[in-house]
């Protein structure tokens, strides 16, 4: 709810992205282990990875609001504290786990996508449904003006992580697209640059901080009624017209199956 990554109707929560991605991860992990991979999840429960919570960032939130010349109201402090918690520190905490302890060959970040729902609190359905992958890149001039972001960019270039994650994302894209039947998504703004039919470069904090190759998978559109019905398969729909949606295989198993096929494609010996 805090991150606005769940959809609800009349105060009843329909779907939560965090819970759904965890379902996919718990289906995917044993499949990959059976193939010989070592797999570690950055979280194994709905709780955040870090033990800290928004209240711990209150003083930072006040300082940030004052530095930006914004009104320091209780609502503004709470909102800024939450953003520092989930947009910054939670991601940095996971990066520390990955970079200092796990040191994996690759990181795959699982997501479900969503089309704009308009104003906060509104709920709009869409017929759109698509797939895309994200790797790091497309830094703006303002981002390049920051010393830490220039350092992170150079590290990814010189370490070879950037080159490998492009190959990884492009190799994974086609098998997942074939498994899900989803068309490619197209960004309509300058925040991202296309580098493959399904692959885009975008300067996200996680894709920048993780020292190994990392790909973000953005599959399905959560506020598509057919997707909602598949996510809630077996439960009573809360929106009447969802009942007419034809049944399909588990969306979670389909997602995991497509990612598995993509990783097999990437790591299989290529013909010379």
C-alpha cells in the first residue's frame, strides 16, 4: 500500500505485487536448482529485507524537505520518510547483501507491470498487456553530473557487467515472450532507450548499484482484467465482468517457466 504497488476495489485488496513476485520466485528457485544453479532470494517473506522502517528516517526526511524548500508538514514528513525507506534504503540494503555477501554471477529482479491508474486512490482497468526487460543505462546529463552515478556507470562498463546483462536480457526475452504470448512494451519518454525488441536501458537505483549483471523483468499488466482474473484464479472475483475471462494455466508458473527457459537459452552452449 505504501509503495502504491497493489490494486484494490472498494477498500478490498485484489492483488499485491510484492506477494505475487515472491510466489514466482518460490516456484522459479527449485526449477533452477534442479538444473544445477545456486539460487538465493533477497527476501523469503512479505517483509522487507531491512529491519529499519519509515520512522527511522524521520530526521532525514525533515532535512531533505527543508533543503528543497518544501513545507515541513506531518503528512509531508511521513511521505518522505516512506520514500526514503522503500525507494532508497531498502534497495541499498539489498545491494549490500548482493555485493558483499552473495556475490552472484547474475541477479534477476522479478516484477509485474501496471499501466497508469490516474490519481492516487483511483482504479482503472486497461486492455494493455505487455513485457519488457530493463538493464542499466540511459543516464541523463543531470544524473551524469553526480559523482556517485558517474562512478557506478564506469564500474559497470569497465567490469563488463553492462555488456553481459545486455546479452542476458536479450537471450531471456524471446523465450519468456513465447511462453507468455506478451508483446513488447514501448517507452514514450526519454527516461529509457531501446537496445533490443524487448530490452530497454534505464538508470534505476538497483540496476546501477548491483555490481554483477542484473536484469529487471517486467511481465504482465496488473490492472488488465484478464491478468487480474488469472492472478486470483480459484478465488471469487470482486469485479463481476472478470468472471467471463477464460481460464489459463497459472500465471505464476507460466512466468517461472518462461524465465527458466530464458536462462537455459543464455547458458546453453552456442553453436560456433
